[in-house]
């Protein structure tokens, strides 16, 4: 039986643009729009568990949560043995004799999951400015290393199924120049986009017995005026999916939750998993395989943690719903947001393009939707 490779590749903060849509069409990739989280760790935890951060830890997962779990830090590796590690997809794959590979970032082993069997590699050195160097030896070496890694990964013959978890930050790194140096910000933003697209194009999307799941995790917070109530662009991300295996995934949902990745992969390989349980051992059923028929009445959930507000917990809880469906495409997203420090609620509506892919009007305040408000209260016990 031929072994399968799964390429799960994060392009951190990268927005969906026309060139990505074109790349998708040219390579027969399916474009999915997904409701994610508002920062990388929370998004990746949802991706790999099918659960919200508040399902795994009371009041969610903040930027500095590792301080609360320092007593679980390994004395030699210094990695935290997270209480929810057995719920991570990677743990399940290792149990089924998969090979797992991290590439191009330290975030996954530090905040998500670590195991001595997972090989970690990187094309970029400690100085992340190398991501942005467009000319000169350092910039060329970084891209050469990344291109070599992609090529070697795709031609390599494996005796096990392999799951690649890769993170590229070229666009994200440029955002650090916002408000500091306008000229550099504009320049590096273009470079970050260019290099991200170049890396996407380096993959051979026709590789047999492989699954491609490219995705972004959240939006650019420089564009957000009120960090208490995230705009659509902060959590409306995307995924590109293609399955070249014998029995490919049948994509029936094109507007998904980022957490749908977990049940999709588990179902794909017929791996059993227990019903989703939160910290109170209550069953949760709001993430699904993308083979499930699109539910136009589905409620999607989002939570956010802002370091400027609280370093340790989530502070905003949201429920949202696609509305005004026409020809199986939504024309808007309605969201209800609760900010726990203020104990205040707000409702917003954003209009979408005819294909549902892009926001065409700014997020606007809307009359409170009591149904979505009750959904937030029921889903997050810290929402009052």
C-alpha cells in the first residue's frame, strides 16, 4: 500500500488575494473560506483539535499561558507537556505510526505539541529579517533552503505516512514595520506577498498520494481600530485543498470552521476519536468533516485573546452566521461579540461579494441578534 503525505502549510496572516485565487484555479485546488481565530496559536489549536481554546482550558488560552503551566515544563527540553496533548491531531497520527515533521518555525513545538520523534527543520535562521531580504546572499540562501526542502519532501519515498506541518511568516514579518517606517513597511509587504506566492508555486500539486491543505490563520491587526471587537478580516481566513489519494475527500462544505480540519483528517483515514468534550466533559459537536453537506444555518464560534488586555485568557467570545444565501453562496456574515472585561455586547454585519469570498463593505454595527447572543452564552461559560 502506497504511503500518503499530508502537507499542512500555514501562511501566517496572508490575506486571500486574486493571485491566490488564480493559483488555486490553475492547480485544481478548492478554495475554502473559513472562520478561524484571531491569532496564530489559537487558530492552530482549533485546526489540530477541532475545539475552541476555552474547551481545553478555562477562559481560553492567552499569549502567556505557558507561565501557568511552567510546572509541567520538562527539565531538559524545557517544553511544556500540555494537559490536552492527547487531543492534538499529531498525537493521534503518531499513535497510528505516522511520521510527523515540523518545518520553519518554533511555534508548534513550543505552544502546540512536542514529541522526541518529530523532526524539526528550518530554512530561516534566528534573525527573522532574513524572511524579508529580497536581494543579497542571505535572502537568496533562505529561499534556496526553502525551495530545496519542498523539492526533497515531494520526491522522498517514505515507509510511513508523513504529515508535514509548515509555517511561513514572510508576510507576517513585514507587519512589524507598520507605524515605524512607512517606506520599509510598503516595500516589505510586497516582498512578503511575493515570496509567499513563490513558495506556493514551488509545490507540485499533482504529486500522487498526497493531500495539500494550505491556509491562513488570521488577519492584520494593524487594520483594527477597536481590538475588543474583532472585524471580519481578523478571523475570516482561507484554505486551499487538494486530495490526490485513491479515495479523495469529497468537499461538500466550502464555508467552514478552521477546526473542521481535525475531523476531516481523522475521518479520511477512518481513525476513531471520542466525541468532542470540553473541560466540563460536555459533548461538543460544532466542527465537522468538510465532506458534510453545507449547512446554511450553521453557527460558527470565535474567541480572541489580546495581550494588551489580558496575557493569560481569552477576552472576546463571538458567534457568527453566514446570511443572505443566493445560489448556495452567502452574501453576508452576521456576528455577535462579547467582551468580558467590559461585559458589553455588540452585533455587526459585513457584506460579501457574490461568490462569498471577499468582504465588499466594511463591518457595520447592527441591531443585536438575540439568537446569536444566546449561542455565545451557551458556548462560552464566561460570557454573561
